[in-house]
């Protein structure tokens, strides 16, 4: 009984945390526009009039892209560091960071 | 044998890949494609990249579409499993968990965990708290734009009596009899028309044919509107145009994309506007649409007959012009090349006249058709010289 009560309290806390989070979502504008997300969700059969859910999906997607991109960035920097190691006389020749297919595929393989 | 099978397999894989990749990159999706590229680029820029390879950007944008698609699919599946039509926040979270289940997330091993407390949600909260707000670069309108579909009015809506008891009144009404009855009843009309009326009909159709030819020519030349205006009165040639066979009109419509598609669209749009203004019922628009396609047929016949100056016999015209049709497909002046061969048939003069006589918005069409006819005359003369 005690355990149930405790879990009940925990649930309430979680619910409130979730609702707070959803409310805070409305303040944050994800980089992926809502219309685009809504379009593809509608294509897949997801029907929801609630904007916050769409924001949630948009934020999740943005997080996913950011993770993949950061992994690719690490690969890119590692490669540049390897190149520079070989030729120490040259200054850092390429500070320009380019997202290439190689880095992208490596980071996606890990996902 | 081995080589052949290898090649087949490669082609098969290629086609498979193409079909897979084109699922989210259809031509109708160009707008979404462009937007998602911008979005992905913005996110990557915030991560730290300064430039991207095109292929990498496209690949990443394809991936996020698949991601969104799979989230939506899983969430709607969960909702349906729970007996709901609309998805819930918990459905979405479960979908996210399923996506991230390959890597694992905090709390996934707990048996009685609350979905709201899942690690995925906490990760997202964490992310939102840390990342700066990056508004999207462009102002995106709601899409896809849904055109208001003006359905055909039902019998009941139009206040018409359905023909016969077997037709319920809530079904859409039949189109105007003029749009479809001319073909079947033209024969009857022909019988009843006297000689004097025949010549008048022929004159009317000639006039309209010329204007239609002009219209065609104008579109074939892509807006070359400086064409010299020629009042073309080749009565002899136009008379041949009056004998047009509807069955031969089909190849023309298929081949002449430049001429067929755009003129049909434009007048339809104009007709729609006019219809909105004048509150013309929808079936009139549809009827005009249909009759427009058919009206080009005699016009093109006139062009074709104009090509052959010397011969008056129909059969010879047929024979001389058939090879022309084949040779001229590739050239810009498609309308000339694809002029079909209209055999004489009894129906057509009456038919054509009835087409032209019944529609309300024929004036601007006539004007445009006249222009095109004039230009076609000019080009036909050039061809004759060549």
C-alpha cells in the first residue's frame, strides 16, 4: 500500500513535470518548422490537434540531428588533427569544417 | 551467364534504391524538400559546421524525414492499439523510446517505470534547456495548400429533377447535355440542317478554327506575341477543316503538350474566375473544359490543310501530310507537325457549331484563337516555301 502510494505520488510528480515541460516547449521554437513536421506526421498517419506534441517531435528530431552532426564533427576534427600531426610545419590549413558523406555515414553507423 | 545475373542484380538493387530514395523526394514535395534542407543546415551550423557537401545535406534531410515518419507511424500505431484515433503524448514518447531502443536510454530496464519519467524525455528536457533558441530562417506557410474542391452539385442542390426514378437526388447532377450530346445527336442535326444553314455553320466554324489556330501558334512560340496579324480567309482550306473526325483527334492531344496543356489550363482558370463572378454552375466549367480540347481539333485540321496548297482531294492530303507528322514532332512548332488527319465525316460541321454556340465564355477564347490562327498561317506559309 505504501509502495503504491509512493508510486502514485511519483506519478503525479512526473505528470506535472511532463506538463511543465510541454508548457515550456511552447516558449522554445525548434529549428525545424512546425509545418514541416506536421506535414510528414500527417503523411505517416499521425493525427493530433495538439501543437505541443508536434513541437515535441520537432525538438526530438532536432536533438537527433544535432547528435548526428556533432558525431560527424568529431570525426571531421579527428581527421584534421591526424592530418596536421603528419605535417607539423604547416599551420592549421583547414579550419573550414565541412560536413562530408564519409563523416556522416560513420556517425550514422553508430546510431 | 554469371555476368548477366550480376548485372541484373545490380540493376535491381539500383532500382530498389532509387525507389526507396524517391519515396520522400517526389516531385510534388519540392517545397518540403527545400525547407527541410534549410532546417538541417541551420541545426548543423549551430553544432559547428561551416559548410556542407550537397549530397551529405540531402542525405541528412532524407534521414530526418524518415525519423519523423517513423515516430508518427509508431505513435499512431500505439494510439490505435489503445483504441484511440488521435495520438497522445504518451504514444509519442513510446514511439521515441522504440526509436532509441537500439542505443538504450536511462531507465529502460525498469519494469514498472512511468513513461513520463523515461530517460528520453529527460534527455529532451536537458537538450531544450541547454540549446539556444534557433528560429527558422523563413516564414513557412501552412502546406500543402489544399485547393477548395468545388464538387459537382447534386441534383438536389441544383434543384434539377433527376432523369428517372432510379437516380437518387443526392447524386451529382449530369453535365449539361450540350457537352456530351453533340456527338451522338450531331448526326441528327446534320440531317435537319438545310444547305443555307450548312454554309453558315461552315463559316462560323472556319472563323473559330482560325482563331484557335492562332491560339495554338501563340503557345507554340512561347509567348511570341509580336506575330503579324493576318486576316486569313482561306475558305477553301477551312472547308476541309470542317470535316474532322473526333477519333483522329486523340493523337493530336497526346503529342501536343505545349499547346494542349497550357491553353487548357489558362482558359479553365479564367473560366473559373468568371464562374465565380457570374455564379455559373460548376458543370458549365467542366463542359467548357471538355469542349476546349475538342475545339482544338478542327483548328489543327485547318493548319494542316493550309500546309497542302495544291491538292484539294482529301486522300492526297492525307497521304502527303502523314510523313510530315512524323518528321516534325521534335521541333518546337509542334502544332504544325502534329496536325492530324481529319477524315470527312458527316457529323462534324454541326458538331463544331454546337460546341461553339453553347458556351458563355467563348469571346476571349475566340480572340486568342484568332491570334494563334494568324501566326499559324504565317508559319505554314514559311513551310510551304521551304
